[in-house]
C-alpha cells in the first residue's frame, strides 16, 4: 500500500498499540481455520540460503516506470510482476540485492493471475484503484496462490520478498479479521518465502512487531515519522535487521536526524514510487 492516506488506518499511540497486541494474543481463530502456527524460536539458527540486510543499509524503492538501475543504493525494491529476470540480473551485476514487491493481503484486478482469486475471498477496497482486501483466513485458497507468486520471485532471481497489505485486521476489510488471523497469515507468508530461499520483510503492522520480529528478516514501513511511530520498529534494529522506511509528506530535514539515531534506512518518496528519491 503506497501510503496510509488511501486506507482506513489511523495513528497508533503507545496505549492503542498495547491494546491491539493484547487483542491479537487473546482472540480465537475464525471457524474453519487451522490453529495458529507457532512463531519462529528466538535465537534459532537462520538459514544460510537467504539474505538478511543490516540496519542502516541504503535502498531504492521503485514500483512504477522503467527501473533505473543507476541509483547508487545497495538494495532495490521493485515490482515482482512488472520486472523480469533480466532486470534482476542487471541489478545483481551492479552488486545490488533485489527485493520482490508483491501484494499478499489484497486482490489486484490488474495482475495476470487475478481470475484465480474467487469472489468469496475478495472484500472491501483498500483505497487504491483496482485493489480489494483478501480474506486471509482462507489459507486453503490463498496459500497455493501465494506460493505460486513467491516461486515466481525466486525463479526471477530475487533475494527477498516485500509482501504488502499485511495488516488487514487493522482495517475495514469486509471480513471479521482478528489479530490472531493476521499473525497466522503473516507467518505463513514468511515460511513460504524462506522455503524458496529468500528473505522476507514485515510490511507496516506495527502492533504485531513483538510477535513477528523473529519470523521476518527485515521490516518495510511507510510514514512512521509522520505518525510518530518510528520507535516501535526498534525490535528489528535490536535484532540486527534493517528497517526500510519511506515518508511521502514530511521533508527530510524533519525526520532524517531521528532516522539516523534509530538506524533506519529512510527515504523521501512520491506516492507513485517512481525513480525520484531523497535519502537521509
């Protein structure tokens, strides 16, 4: 999701974060869903097959237009459907790591596999044209579809996956999603990415960071400076994992000092996520 102004999410202060975390831990599974999968064990050995970016590493996030491979950044995050293996290879030849952007929590009517998603799993719009929330409880339907998408990223040579729309339980989706539903689904996506030898990032979903930091290899966040939330990403930094952060409306002079203090990988971008960027 390119910025939170298009969605329904509000600002999260410390008290509301605590309430949401408790709700996530205490709410039961929806009928017809399997029990929640266990989290990754703290301190468990990490697979040598996949990459884990370190705090502070610079990045470029480009989801629209022809990818400019000349940007001086060691990490690129680009669209998994729109970009081909040749683009990934070109970036690798320049010494870049490449992240595959996918929407795993919303249905997009413009994707080549759109017709494979039955109407029963499509909910309300997420605020972006052509996108609707998915019923993430229906892993019987969604798991094989996401497996195919993530396998596509691996086949193209990507190093990691950025799964988007991973916080539907905080939004009006058209489904009675709970925090526990979201934990289960997010962990499922992380396991699929790891099975395919790729790293995986937790997109937004700030309230569940304490529960998910061990399952994910980095975080991707939008607008934490604008909403005064960047400190909640500290568990990733403390675990030696990068936080790739983007602002859209706050000038770099107003957030870069704090980003450097927190060791975030911060950018100012435009909502269309083209080539243009200002780094800290």
